[in-house]
C-alpha cells in the first residue's frame, strides 16, 4: 500500500486558543470553501499547512481534522475513514497532559497514525520518569529532584546552580530567565512559582553549562537513525541572562532573546563527539520507545560529557524548525521528509512485524 494514494487526515488540536474564539472561527470556517483556509495564511504557513501541501505533492489526499476539545469532535473522529492520521495534536482542550489520551483514543478506534504511541508520550512528557528510564539505560541526564507542595518525590544530592522547571510541560512553558537559580532561597521561590502557576510538580535539575545540541531521529526500532545535529547558539544572549532556550528564545519574535539566538547545523564538533551525541540520542529514543520521528535535546558540557535534557516525541515539523533543518541537511526535501514519516507509519502497520507488535500499537 506504500506508494499508493492515501486518504490522510491531519489531526490537530486548538492548542492555546480560547473557546469563544475557537467557536467563532469554526463558524466562519464552516461557511468557507475548504481550501480558502490554507490560502489565507499568506505570511507564514503553519506546520499543518506545510504538511498538507507536502502530502498533496506526494499524491496523497490530505484533509484537516480539528479536535476542538469538545466530546463531539471525539465522536466525529470515531467516524474518520482516513487511511492514516497524521498526528499533530499536542493537547486536548488546551490540557497538554492529555496528549497521550488523544493518541490512546485513536489507537482504540483502530486508526493508523504517525508518530509516538501513548506509552512513549507518557514516558517522555513526565520528565522525571524519562530521567529514571535514562538512568536505567546508563544514559547521562542531569541529577535532579522533584518537589510538589512540600513533598519531595525524588532527590539526588544536587548542587547549585540549578534549573527549576515544570516536570510535565514542553514548549519551554515556565522557562524564563528566572529558571536558573543560584541559591536555596531562589530555588524555593521558583519551586513555589511552578507549583502555583502550573499546578505541577517542580523538576529541580542540576544546570549543565554547555552547548545546546538537538538530534532529530527518523525511523523506528532498528531503522532509527540520527539526522545531522543542530545547535541552538545561545552565546549572544546578553551578559547575565542564562544561556537557555527560554519561551522567549523559542517563540517571542519581538524579543531580544529571540533575535539573538539561532539554530543551525552544528559545526566544530570532532568525530568522536558527534558519535557520542548520536549514540546518546539513539539510546534515549529507543529507551522511551519513540518511533517514526523524534528529537532528543542534549547539552554538551565543556569536558565533553553528553547529557540528555529531554526527548520530544512528534516534534514540531514546521520547515523552519530544527527537525526539518536536520532532514534537509541529510538530503531530504521537506516533501520527502513528510513522505518518510508517512511511509514509516504505514510500514509499522502493514509489515505486521511480530517482534515489534507489542510496541507498534
Ligand atoms: N539541566 C539543564 N541544564 C541546562 N539547561 C537546561 C537544563 N534543563 C533545561 N535547560 C534549558 O531549558 C530549555 C528547555 O528545557 P526543556 O526541559 O527542554 O523544556 P521543554 O520541554 O519546555 O522544551 C532547554 O532547551 C535548555 O536550554
Ligand atoms: Mg526542550
């Protein structure tokens, strides 16, 4: 069936949009012709628009499927007749801890979908759990403690400086200049802030000074391979600002932090270091049972030690983002990259590989 024309539904959620605006948008969309929405966003295409176009170029039949956080959208999904779901969901009704539930639901419906299964999303999203699994596999990750409302859930004997972050968020939510703390007082204040602001346990990690390296991984199980490494250069951030990928660095285009930082293919890494970064990324990818595609975020300490900061199942696929940048450097056009993800997902379902059956669904 690979190579055949597939009906592919791009499943996405209304992440971070308020329900009133979403309802208004839905009403407006209903009165429009389906393709108008794609054409309208002239300035910068969204990832789903880019993927839609790539799927068309590949000869597939893409369509959008919006999960708006209401049960009715789940009911509609149960009637979806697509050959494959291209999964771009990150939350349900704005709650990103429900990302795995969406995938589990798609699984229950017996639909095929791209990317990580619910178990991998669960293990990756709870960073403390991911770190415990890394430790089991001998993968270096910063020492840490977790605290929630006065209760210490786990504690290494950690030393300052530390970075305090929500233990189950991503997209650098809750990560700003105040995240890196240099005293116990600052740490306790930040833990309280994380608990109050996000109602989340705080992950208190040893801060690793060093280069920020991202490894895109494409493939599943034995076919997984690392794409060219990407570095986020944080060195131009102003003196006194911690060199971290804060929310501003990632998303706030009008901030100095955004303008002064840039991702590009990593250079000036010797062969041995590249190998260690790649091996670490693959080990982390496999340990958390990621599949099809993923991105492992690492820090390379000045002494050459490689630390995994986190694993991202289903990373952002916009053409300007690190994963597509890495794929391009490996020789894949954006369309080919999307095609590979479709083929990898379909391959998992169609090959009927008994050895991986338990983890493929
Ligand atoms: N232990 C750490 N040492 C140094 N920098 C860190 C550490 N943990 C996080 N960071 C910085 O904060 C950024 C965001 O942290 P991360 O855990 O990846 O959160 P998110 O899931 O929101 O991307 C990282 O990309 C890195 O720049
Ligand atoms: Mg990250």
